[in-house]
């Protein structure tokens, strides 16, 4: 099943907490077989939609379970990290930190 037939870009964007252009890029890359640029969790979702014929409700539930729980787990850690950075900013190589964050996010 085509991903955009199963769920709208706008809804998928909201559920995955990614911008619509990012979702479009992921879908284009997936359809072209360039899967290395897609985060593993998103790639698993695309495979499920494509091969398991998930219903719209199944997709929403999967996203809420898989991606919603990550937010609950990561947000407190992110807050602690921000506090650590504020307290130790004189010892941090921000250029290196930015590169690391970009690598993790992409």
C-alpha cells in the first residue's frame, strides 16, 4: 500500500513530530530505495504500512505507542542535558556538540 494512501502527510508529520518537507523527503527516498537516509523507526513504520497493509487506525496507534512513549522518556533527559550545558558552558566545544547533535538528528 502506498504510504500517502494510508495516511496524510500532515497527519504523519504531526504523529512523527517531523516537518512535512521532511516526511515528503522520507517517502520519496523510501519509494526510490534510498532507505539509508530514513531514521530506523520511521523506516520500520513505512515497511509496516507497505507490507502489512495497516489500517489508518493501526498507523495512528503504532505512532502514538512508538513515538509518543519516546517523547515521555526523552523530554526529562533533554531538560537535564540543557541544565548540564548551562552549568558547564565554559568547558564545552559547541561546534563539536552541534555536529554531534546534527549527526544524531539526521
